[in-house]
């Protein structure tokens, strides 16, 4: 290798290293988290207990994500609200089912 090629490698090396670090520390975990959230959203059903990003515990009473981006949830007796599907943080019913050792085979 010539000296000019080595100089170019040394000058571009830190940039390439930063791109690799950016990929493994930021982009890849965010993509994995987005996939998990999309999987959770596709498994939401009427009767599931959820937790919203605002901290509200609720039970789903209506969900049709193909037609709209909203779901209807019951937060108390005779109190139903319509929320955006992006406001769902966790599916508590699914987490409880996953944590139960009797359901694992």
C-alpha cells in the first residue's frame, strides 16, 4: 500500500467507525423495538387489558386498526374513551399470559 492510501484510510477510519457505532447503538435497537411494538399492536383484541403511554390502565372494547388508527377503551364503569393506537404502551393481558409458566411448552 502506498502512503497516500494509508493516509486516506486513517482519515476515513473514524467516520466509518462512527457509522458502525451508530448502527449498533441506535438504529438496530430502535428497529427491534419498533418491530416488537408492531407485533403487539397486531395482536390487540377486545377484552385485552392495556397500559397507555399516559399511564391509564384500560380494557379494549373496540379495535379495528385496518379501518382507523383509533381504539375504544373502557377506563371505568360506564366510561369509554377513544385513543390513538400509538398511545398504547403495553398489552398487560399478553404480558400476563407470556409470564405464566403453564402456557409455555
